[in-house]
C-alpha cells in the first residue's frame, strides 16, 4: 500500500484535474471560432447548410461549456486547498489574470446565451452573427489570461521576495513575462487546430458511414481548411517555443531531447530508449536539427544536461511527451494540407476512404497531442512549481485526506464524462441532421 504523501496525492489530483479540464478548455477556446466562420459563410453565400452547421455546433458546444465550468471551478478550489504555500507567495502576482479570466468567461457566457436564444429572431441575419464576436473574443481572452498564469510559473517576473515575503509586485510585468508570447500563441493556435480536427472527424465519420449529403462535405471542407491554416501556424509557433526554451529553460529543452553533453551541431533525437549508462539506443537522429530548433543555426551550441544541478533536472520521460506532441502535430499538418491540395485538384477525390480514415483518426489524436503538450509543460518544469523560487514540494499542502479528495474527484469526472457523452448522443441522435434539413426545407 502506498504510504500517504500529501505532495504526491496533490500532484496526482491536480494533474488529473488539469488533464481532464484541458480537453474542455481547448474545445471552449476553439469551437466558437468555427461556429462564427460557419455562420458568416452561410450568410455571405446565402447557404443554409453552413448556418445549420453553426446552429448544431453551438448546441453541442453549450454542453462542453457546462462541463468546463465544473472542472475550471475544481482547479480554482484545488489551487487554494492543495497549493496554499504557492498561492501565498504567487497569489498576489497572478490575481489579475485569474480575475480577468473569470471576467472573460462571463463576458463570453452572457453573449452565448443571447446568441442561442435569438436564432431566427432577427430580420437581418448579420445582427445575429455579430453576437458571436464577443463569444469568440471572450473564449480566446479566457485562454489568454489563464495561460499567462502558467507562463508566470515557468518564467516568474514582476515581484521581489524579501525575507520570504513577496514585495514590489507589478501584476502587468508578471502577466507579460518572457514565456507569455510563445506559450499563449501556442495554446490558442493548437486549440483552434484541435477543435477543427474534432469537428472534421465527426464529418468524416458520417461520410464513411455512407451519409454523402453535401452538408457533411461542407463541414469537412470548412474544418479541414481551418485545420491546415492552424497546423502551419502551430508548427511555426512551436519553432519559436523551442528558441524560448533554449534561452530561458535550457534544461527543459535538453531533457526533452536527451541532450546530455553541451555541443555544437546538435542532432534532434526521436524516440529511442536509455540504458543504465544513459546511452541512447534505437533512436532516430536528425543531424543539426536541435541546433536549428534552439538557435536557428546548424552550428549553434546547445547546452546539455551536464551543466545543471542533478537535483533540478526534469524527469527524462518528458522526451516521449515531446516526441508524441510533435509527431502528432506533423501528422495533423500532413493530413490537413493533403486534403486542401486534393480538394484543389479537381481530378482527385478528397472524400476517398483512406483520407477520411486519416481525418477520423486525427480527431482523437489531436486531443492526445494537447494532453502530451501539457504533460511536457508541467512535468518538464519539475522540480519547480515556481521556477527558481519554490519547488513543488514546498508549495504543497501538508494536510491529511488529499487521497480521499482524489477518489471523490475521480468519481466526479466519471459522472461528468458519462453525462456529457449521454447528453450529446441523445441530443443529436434524437434530431439527426437529415431530419433537421428536411424540417427546415433545406435541400
């Protein structure tokens, strides 16, 4: 039986909550943009198929928002209960973005409610579309503000600690720390990419089942075009993220690439295993690629793990999280760009079964990539909860019964998962798109 350790149980519970919440948070950031694009195209082209896409996506989106509210509340609760020492030190610095995140959510929720209630109530359809703009802004702003908190944990600035007390707090400097630009851009771009692939997978599944209505083809076209744009954007931002790590968190980059010795012309290591002497076996090495990723030059010097205190190194398992995230990202970019290219080549069939299966696979893989990215971000920061100032063990609670909280939250998340799947399934099964198309007189 595992000996009770409040730090361990706090990490497991927080990791579980973050891992569960990030699924709904990602969808919450990305889906509004796709709903807005669908309705805007429908209005501009006078195409009711696109407007129906927006209507049906919005219905499902509301359910995921409800789940996200519960899990987001759980995160706020756990920050206070499980990490009191961290909040005592950092709470003053991060209170501004946390408040702004709540404000952005309510801003989004208010206009989302009005948007849902006012379908078909405006003579000018553009007036209804304009209600979506605050929803998109609020969703993305919510993602921006909460991501700055995580960026602060990786690159804490905007305060001083004197005799164990935080002083001279500058909340703006804390929010716009060196990690903010790349981390926020990567989170938002990957959220749009993931949401596009999740919706594309639904359309691909319908087409694979023989539902060849133009509605599903238009859904696939819109989502895959958006996916291609943000797949490229995410890759470019990922390159900038690598350069940020090389400058500010070189030990994290070195751990991600199993780069043990400082060297020039450093290769990028994909896959592989480590033996007892930390020799890399069965890996694929791309010459010069790590030097290019870190500093933009094939001859640049990349700092190795040997330069750092062994007690302050991240677990080397982050290599696999990093590889999985990058590998899936490359797959998503290839599939989405392939669809766009095939679509433009009129002699080719963009609805061939091989490509549809790849798109369908891309849906769950995109969610896994998001999870792998956050695993890399959080575990790669260890042993710190606030880099350079406080370790994870120092920030955690010493209270009893964290293990009981873990079991209760596992039960809660199981109930939420079953409820979400059941409601979404009943919602769309009881009102299939073919019936709604017919009822609305849409050919």
